[in-house]
C-alpha cells in the first residue's frame, strides 16, 4: 500500500554509524534502478563492504542477487554480504550458486555485522565471527557457530538519518510513513510460518521508548503513518497496554497499522478504546482459513467464532479490519471456495487480502507437504499473490478465477460498499476509499498478468524437489532449544 522504508538495512546501519563507520543507503527498489544503474552508484561510493538483505520473502531474493552481482562488477575488491531470513536458511545454496556473494549473515544482524566489520577492518580471520557462512578456500564453505540471540533490543537503534528524502516513503494515503518495531518473535507455532524458528523467542523494547520514537519521527520528519513490523506485538497484554498508553500520552496525529491475532483482539477487548486513542487505524488479522479442521492442522490456535468476534470488536471501536485469507493449505474443491466466500462475508470485514499458500523451506508445513506439485518455478513470483502449488481437484485457471471472484464478491457486498461511500467517520471513509482504489489497481493488474502468462499445470516437480531435500538447511540445535522455551 505504498513504498516502505528498507527497515532491515536501517537497523543494521544504526549500530555501524554509532561505531564510527561511514554508511550510505542505496534504495535500489524505491528508485527502480536497473543493474547498470546500481553498478554506477556503487562505483561512485567505492565501498569496502556492500550489504543487502530483505525481510524473508522469496521473491526479493532474485533482486538481491542482481544488486550484489552489479556491486561485484563495480567494485571487485569489496566484500559482498547478504542477510535476512531467506539467506539464513539458504546460505549454502546461495554461496554455491552465486560466486559474487562472499558471505551470508545468519539470524539477527546487528551484533553479527559489528563483529564482521571489526574483523575485516583489523584483517582478522572470519573464523571467529559467529553467525556467518562464508567461503574458505576453493569450494569450501564454512558455517560458523550461530550468534547469540539479542537479549536486549533497547541497546540497538535504527539509523533514521540514512534516509535523505522521506517523501519517497508514503503509505495508506496518509503521507510520510515509517516502519517501527516494538517486539521481535512470536510464541505461537503455526506450521506454515518460520518466524518462531528464526527469532527464537519473543522479546520487546521499552514501551515508552518506542512511543517516544514514533512521536519524534512525527515531530522531526513529518511521519503520519507507522507500520508496526512486529510478528506479534500483543504477546504481552501488560506491555501492549503500556505502549498504547505512552503513545496516547504523546498526543501526536500518527496513525498505526499492525498485524494482530484475532484471539488477542478478543482477549484485549478492554484495550480497544485505548488502541483507537493511540492512533490505530487498521488491523490485519491472518485468519488464514475459514475451515476449522485446517485451522487445527496448521496449528493456528484460533477458532472461526473468535475470528468473527474480532471483526465485530474492531468495528465497534472505529478500527478497520483487514482479513488475510490463504488458499491452498489443502487441495480445495469448488465447494470449499463457495463456503469460504460465504464465511468471510459473514465475518463482514472492511477489507480482504486473499493470498496463496507460499511455503518456506524451513517451515514444518513445507516438510509435511513435500509431495505437492509446484506449478510456478519463478522465485520472483513466490510472493503470496501467485498460485504456486497444483491441486488434484481444480485447474490453476479455475483456482485463480475463484480467488478473484472471492475478492470481488466480498468487497462488493452492499454493507462494504455502503461503508466506502457513506461511513460516518470521515477519516475512515477516506482510508477505505484509498484502499479500494489501490486494491482494484492490484486486482486488475493481477488479472492482466494471469491472462498474459498463466502457470503451467503440466508439472511433475514436487515441493521437496523444488527446495532440495539433500541441502535442506534447518535451524541449529541451540536455536531450536531457544524456540522450545517460548512454548
């Protein structure tokens, strides 16, 4: 819903700046730079180290490879470093296939990157830097011990000063936008999600400090919209209340967007008035599916009734609800889609984001569904917006049109259209209209793309073959042990 700041790179940049290093941010995605343009920019900087990364989605990987290849061409002697969730679990694959990638940072990057830069600066061997995978000699890939999980998030700051033009980052029709992180990790163990494995355990920043940071961003940089980057910001009701109250006390006209579990919305019904006062404008709830049996099988930990109740509670308090509905967990039949449309309509959400199941190699779900057939072999399209897996009962064409029909029917309901046209809250009405315009452009573009290049149902490639069981990378024992402690 607009261009977002490269939050991960800013999080790495802050500690580097504080240690006295010269850091330059090149947001090639925002400026739509091609490989030659990236090379020219890197060449003008003449860096000693080029770092890139992303938040974990598979489709960002090809773009990251283009950037690093261009950087290697421009500065052959610069060390190229790649980090994030995706490279953490594909480190050996990446180093084997891409000679222009020198080193992978696994796990949280702030402390690792400082140790790495110190080693490079002092010409020390990389063997002593925990949390990295790198080449050591011809064809020899070394995986160092994992880096310790960051226990105190308050010790690290975001390098906001690296953004030279905040007008480039606008979202939700509200002007300048930022991403802020209150917490990391998630205590839940949904089988399709690998977040709990990567982050190890749920941790948080000082609630008042986060509220003060948001207020500072508004007062000094004109930020009007903040997307909370948390996987599960409401894991602690006490801390969530403290953050909301602190932000309400700051009294700044900043609007918030957050992803929150429906069960937590129901649990925190008494906090919704404070959530509204603090600036919450829209909540994305990943209901994932309306089928109770599938909810159990993917370990979602919620019920259909709780999902519906959460929508009702948000509406009562003047907060927009967006439901994330994923198709493809099971090999659905036509009747399953009909039931899903009816059920989602009964929820009566303000917005629906219909997506396709997008497996991550390190997730339990991918392991359990290794025999499913892959019909989309372009990793750039593994973005939740394209169908990846075949179904025994319906063709990819049928599934596509059923999903598009679901989006149209849910958004074209009389009650939904009435809210867009006549919502009594002027601000919410404006936000809904902006979202509908934006969503329709995406819907139309996806239809056009599908007509031009539909996936090929004639496939024998399985999900296990696509990922490659032989070089499957799993979390280290120490990380797994920390994950189990969060249960």
